[in-house]
């Protein structure tokens, strides 16, 4: 048995080497890089802790299918995936980020196996390499933004679907639609994407006699059953119905329908907004940037700027009648691509919101590289040039990414863990600066605050808003600190400590913050 394993590793050593590099750059040091904890990460992590220990989210909902979170909602799937990691490792940055890193690493294997199945081994190696070193895929793998699960799940769906069809394996085939249904809990764009993607795909599969009508109906039924709680969530929030509280789950009503507010479908200027959206989408694809530095780093983009040439070659080839190279199930990726572009018409695009478009773009790029490689005479020389070019860009990207200070971005925060843990067991009232975005979530996260007590004592500044700001809960208060009251504790930025007369107070200095005890 050992000899067979070593023989396999020897035969596929390049694949194993690329896979190892891809996994390492996704998991090494994820607890410290990015160096700031994003407020959405802290939210997802604390909700996991709350559901694990109390059965409710921080809004008091029992096992919710969607998180009310800030007031306008947060997708729940990542939170439920985080729960076992919090159980084993405790609530910390690593336990929050590890599920995304693991799923993204699994995607590398799936990409290789998928391309080997619908193309060939050389194409699969190129695909594995490009995804492994993709700046977009690396960056989204290393922090726990719940929406970034969506493209990985659809990639899994496609692989299981094709495997089921190729192997005539009904278990794999129908399992793929379970994954598709589960993906509805990962991101709000799935509500638009899934039906518009799956229904045309099933029609084509029927026409090509891969499946019969009965199988298509069962497939839709599986997606419908698995996603039915989220469908109910959309219905009750769109129609203004009451919250559904069941013994085994809650389908919540949000303060504000965020999925309505971020789409142009409900706008009176739908046409104008759609034109703006599609132009922005095309700009993001060409220049590989949405000007959000936590999504991409200039000039490396999504898959490195020079790759756009290969992307267009792959797109043109995929839609041509006389193809120079044809991927099996080519139409599937074309539907995926077209539906993603349609989605961009109704959603103001950035790389997070367009994340479902990234996998077909990467596959087209892989196809374009393979076509160019096939056409050249000196394949060995061109292969070396391509490898050196991408390796250089990869190293430069990693260098810049590793040195990026996320703490300067408003949605990320580092340095609060130590002061919050320092004051956790003190009995005085604690006042925390409001110059931090949603500071209360970091207090909940780092102090592992009792959710039942939070629900009982929380007071909001703007209750009912899309992003509710907490004024206080328990002994914690969040405000603009102008003067220091006696018998209290303050957490302020270290850079602002000279604004106060601190001569008579106990001062404890941390990296970015100061604790003042009066």
C-alpha cells in the first residue's frame, strides 16, 4: 500500500507541489494576517459563540436561518461552520478564519479534478497553478467574510454535477443540488443567481439527453427543499409578514431589507443604474480592481493584470462555433458567466458582490493560456517564460500583501483584544471610544460576553436602522469621550491620550489603545 502511495506522489509531484504551496499561502499565519479583525468577522464569530453556548444569536433569535446582526442582516452559513472550531479552539481570530481557509483549499483540489475531467491533465495543472496563486482567491481565503463562501460552493456543485453525469452516479448528481441549496445560505446574490443558473442548465441537460424531465424536477425539488427556509425568509421580509419562530429554527424579520436596498431592481431609475453597474463590472474585470484594498492589491488584481489577454482569448474561444479547443460542458461555464453578468446589472458591483463571476473568469483565463501554449512551437521555452512571469508576480504580490496594514482600513481593527480582556473583570463602568467602527462587536467578541445579558441590557442609538449602533450594554458604554468621569474606566486611542489630563489616574498603555482608570 505504501509503495502505491509513493508511486502516485512521484507521478503527480508537480500537482502535489502546487497544491501544497496553494494550501500553505491560505493557512499560514491567518490568525495574524490580515493584522486587523474585520467587524463582519467579529460578528460571525460572536454569533457562532452565542449559538453554541446559548442557542440564540445576539438579537435573541433561536437557531436563525439568517442573522439579523447589525439590523440589516448577515448570511448565516459561515457562522454555523465556525461553531465546531469555536467549540474546539475557543473564540478567537484563528477559529473564525480557519473554515474559509479550509474550504478555499478544498477548492484547489476540486478545480484540478474538474479540469482533469472536462479537459486534460495539462489543463488541470495550469488551472491548479492559476487558482493557487490567484490574489483574489488567496485574499478571500484568509479572512472570514461570509459571502466569499458562495463561489467555492458553486464550484463544488458543478464538480459533483459533472461527476454524477460522467459516472452515471445518481448519488453524486443529486448531492450536487444539495450543495446548490446550501449555497443559498452563503450570500444574498444566490437568491437571484441560483434559479437563473440552474433552470437553463437543466433544460440544456434534458435537450442533450444527459437527464430526463423527471430527474430535472427532482433536482429542482432538492434545491427548493434545502433552501426553503431562506426562501421563506425572503418572502416574509419582502411582503412585510411576521417572524416565524419554530421549535427548531427562527426565520427572522429584519429591521431593514438590505438585499432590497442594494439592488437596482426596486429602483425607479433601474435602467440608468443597470448601465452604470454593468460598466463598473466591465471596468473591474479589465482593470481587476474595485479600489477596495482588502479585496485586491494594485497592480496584481484578481489573477494578475497580464492575464486579461488570456481571459479574453478564453471567452472568445468559448463562444465561437469553431473552437480551437473545447472544454467538455463548455456551455455550463458560459451560462455561469452570462448569469453572473446579468446579476451585475442589478447589484452595484465590487469584487465581493461579483465573487460568483470570478471562477468562470479564472476558467476562461486557464483556457486562454492553454490555447496560446498549444499554438506556439517552442512549448518548453514558452512554458518557462509563463512560469517565471507568474512566479515573479506571485512573489511580489505576497510581499506586498504580507506588509499591508489592515488596521488603517475603517472596517478592520487591531489592538483591542488586550485592553478589552484587561478590563473584562473590572466592576466599574467602562467607556469606549466611538472612533472605532461598531466597537461593541469587538467587546462582545474578545470578552465572550454572555448573550442573554446582552439581549437584556442592550440600548441602541438608532434602533431600527440598517446598521444599528449600540449605545450601551451591561457596564459598557460607547460614546465620544470629551471628559473623564470619576470611578470609571476608559479605552481611548493612544494617539489621543494627550487630549486629557491624566496626572491623577492609572494609565495602562497597549499597542494602539490606552486604558484610563479614574
